[in-house]
């Protein structure tokens, strides 16, 4: 095994960690935003149902 593997393999692992972190944080933010929208829609439906 060449000596370059001792640099290449950890670099690729670190790159994967960074990309995963970025994609995961975006997915979490999107899920949080959709949950807030869902809650607002439910509250709006409940409010209109109470008024009727």
C-alpha cells in the first residue's frame, strides 16, 4: 500500500463527513420548516372550524 493512502483515505472520510453534515443540516431545516407550516395550517383550520 503506498504512503499516499495515509493522506488520501482520511481526506476522503473528512470530505464525506463535511458533505453529510451540510446535507443533513439542510434536510433538518426543511423538515422543521414543513412542520411549522403544518402546525400553522392546522391552527388556521381549527380557527375557521370554531368560527363556523
